[in-house]
C-alpha cells in the first residue's frame, strides 16, 4: 500500500504480488499509483494477507523509490 502525505480515512491504493519461497526481484511501477510521485510519498506498507500456517519471513533489500 502507498500512503500520500495527506492521511485520510480512505483505503490507500495497493498492488498485490505473490512472494515466492526463493529470493526474487519484484518491481512495482509507481505508474500503478496514479497520484504517486517520489517526493510526495508519505509511507509504504507491505501486508501479508492469508499467509500460510506456521512461521514465515518477509525480507526487503535494496529498495528504491524513483
């Protein structure tokens, strides 16, 4: 989910992706978020929906916003 500088009660725009068990690169273009520009992003959120039962890990590395 991508949050702009103005916090509102509406649900922020998001984009689903499937994480694989192996390390992979995922690219999410800012063009998928109509109002997004790098200078106006307030927050980002990565949310696991319906994760598999048991322990799991989610790692980020070398993240860029451009």
